[in-house]
C-alpha cells in the first residue's frame, strides 16, 4: 500500500509540473496599426523581433490598416484585440468608438502637419492657412483637425480648400506643384524632402502652435481589457521596451524592420524615428515613462474634438476613455 501511495504521489507531482506548461501556451494577439507599416512603426517590430512579446507569453501579429478609422473598427469588431488608436479620431467617431479604452498615450504631441514648398506656398504660420488649397482625401481626418485648429486661432476655416487626392499621390502632386500643400504626419518629412529636390519642404506642425493634445495611443475594447488585464499589461510592457530600444538606436531598429518589410528604405526609417522622438519623448515621458497620461490633457484633447468636430451619436468623455493602472511598474523611460 505504501508503494502505491508513493507512485500516486509521484504521478500527481508530475501532473502539477506539467499543468503550467500547458497554461503557458502563448496568447494570440492581433495588433492593428493606424496605417500600412512605415518607418514610424519600427518600435513595434523591434519588440516583436527581440522576443519581448514572447517573454510576456504573447504571440503578436501586427496588422496593417488603411487608416486610424480602420484601426478603430478592427478593435471595436474584435478583428484585433489591441490597436494603435488616434484619440481625436476616436472621439470624433462618437458612439462607434464608445467601447474602446485608452491605456497608454504614445504620441504625446499631435503629429499633424501642413506640408508645402519654398519657393511655393511656404506655409509658415497658421494665418497662411487662410484660403489655402490642401491635398487630402475624404477618408482623412486631418482636414477636420485643420478646420478646428483654424477656429482655435480665430481664423475662418471655411476658406480652407480641400482637394481630394489619393494618399499615394499626395507627395507627387505637391512636388510637381499641382497642389500648393498637403496633409501628412510630421514623420513623412524625410520622404517629402527627398522627393522635393532643390525645393525646401516646409512642415507647419500644429502642435508647435498651441494644439496641445494627445494623438496615437494604445486602445483596447473595454470587455477585453476587463477579461484580460494581465495580457494587456504584458503587451504594453513589451511594446514600450521596443519603443525604448528603437528610439535609442534608430539604425538597429531600421535593420530589424526591413527584415519584415523589405520594401522600406532603412535610411528613411532612421530619419522617421529621429522625428518620432520629437513627438513621443516629452518632459512628462522622461519623468514618468512611456505611455504616461494626465486627466487634464485627456480632457483637453476630448473637448477640442467635441467642441470643433461634428460627432456622430453620443459624445465620448475623457473620464470614460482613459483607463489608468496598465502602464509598467517600474516605468519604462527613454
């Protein structure tokens, strides 16, 4: 009898050791970008390549989209568990984005730019936007941001003329001077400079002229967040390790990203990452780490959109959108 008890005890012990191995199977996570993969997205690929997600027990797939509206739809519908969500776009979506929660702010400064050429329209201050013709598209959210920004600066937004141009055609249209200005994120500056030749590419960065709001951040559906808090915390911790590495060593990040996306130019990736640091690493991030958010700035961000952009359905509130408690501890700092 004693022998059998020892055998049973040994089997139970073996089962106990085997059970965690089964439970430790990586959790599948689909992460939706805000656009097709570009140099600005290198930090996510750094985290993937270096195994940071794997260390958190996550099997992450990075999904391209056609824009931030797509990213919102992906997360809302469950096509992606986590997304790179532009907060102003989320607020503007109103009821359509009401289930998404922001757990970490990435772009601490808004990246929205009006690009022009010198010689050319040479847009150098907000007042130069009055009567300006800008190449954009009906799918882009930036024209609405531009109009709200002009209103904020006591300029007439109705004078702004939006020309519908496909995203891929915007830079060629600008450099061929078929349109005096286009909308782009500031990270597009290296490609525009290269295409502009002898002309000087000028970026009017709205955040340099009083637009103090959050932009792209990490968003999750409320029900998924509540059901999988450890997964979300692990994703954020791994992602910001990637951000720390990519911004500290853009050349290494470029080499890593082109292993996944061979069509990208490593030099452009490096240049985009240098620019990216300008909008992601602020004094608040230096002090509190990547992802840091304040209720005051979130309220300012939400109010700016709710006050200036037509919102479909019920308006979202900052207190509902922002969810604290998911950032790494200790903080991951640049």
